[in-house]
């Protein structure tokens, strides 16, 4: 039980997410009686709580967690409905001292099975792109905007991304990369808080806030698999990212 929080209180981060998703944050107190309800309707459910922060061994704010505690917190997360359909969370992988942070959208089926981002065909292409820029997969850090697989591989909803945002923010703060490479529309729009298309966002060096990290947008490797002719543009984005990382 987190210090200072009673058994019947709800995790405040969960309330924030429920608000973001448009649900009233309402919690019934075990043992409570609905107004006007006869005594037989008294709730006799044993007091329960959502599995939350403490399952990761800590009730500290996400913004103060170190890597392992953060990963444990993510793996226990039930803040949005995506948790119900996951096989496992996909926290992120790579060098925790990396200069390059690659951020994609969300785990797909293969990632959900293996617990690692970008392991399917798109992942192979991402590895080749990084290699062309002089980086082995193990040298960079790779994460996604959301840590659980959306059903049918649909785009993550803004509310789901909002629930995951503190985790990604903390990953960025811990890593302090020289460059963020946002791959694809979902990552780019989320990280830059815009609804502009990738075609308008790529080709320049942005700044991620609040970290102040230089950020370059490029096409998602899954898109490049469908449109190989866009690979030349992706290469130009990587050259720009290399320059931005050098200048950082
Ligand atoms: N796999 C991921 O981990 N992220 C994506 O954005 C796509 C595939």
C-alpha cells in the first residue's frame, strides 16, 4: 500500500487517464450503500484496488524512477484499456546511454509476443537504416509512444498515448539523447504536439519539449516497405539526424 493512500483511494494517475478518456473518475467505496438502497444491496465486496505503482515495488512518481523501476512500473501498468489485450508490455530496448533515441508508434503482433520493439519486417528495415547511419541496433535506444499493442494494429488513441506519455518522457529524461528520430506520423505528431503530416515535418530539425532534444522526423519503415521509392528521402532524414547529433 502506498504511504498516505488508503485502500479505498484510487491511483491519481489512473484518475488523470480516466479524465483524459472522457470517463468520470468515480470509485465506489467497499462497504458503501447506494443512496436509498435497501440494506441487502450493501456492497460486501472485499476491498480491492487496481494493480498499480506499488506492484512495481514503489509508489514514487514516474518522473523520479530509475530505469529498472520504470520498466517494472510499465509492466504493471493498467492505466488504459490496452493493458487488457497485451501479452506483455514493450518497454524499449538498447543502450541506456545511447546518443540516438528512435521512437515509433506502438508494438505490433510480433513485438507483443517478444516484448521488444521493431522486431518484424519493419524492424529489419529500421536496423538497416540505422546501420547506414553508422549505428548498430545495440548502440541506439528504441522505444514506442505506447507500450502495449493496440488491437488489430490500429493507431493508438490520443488518450492511450496520453497515459503512456509520462513513461516516454521519463525514458527521454533518463537517456538524455543527442537526437530523437521520430519514425512515422504517430510518433512525430505526438512528440511535436501537431497534426501536420510527416511530409511537412521531415526535412528539418525540430526540438522536443520539454527535453529540448533535437528531433528529426522520417518515414516509418512499414511505409518504406510499401513505398521503397521514399527510401531516398529517409536517407536524407538520417543524414540530417547525424548532423543534428553532431551539432548537439
Ligand atoms: N513495431 C514497433 O515496435 N513500433 C512501430 O511503430 C512499428 C512496429
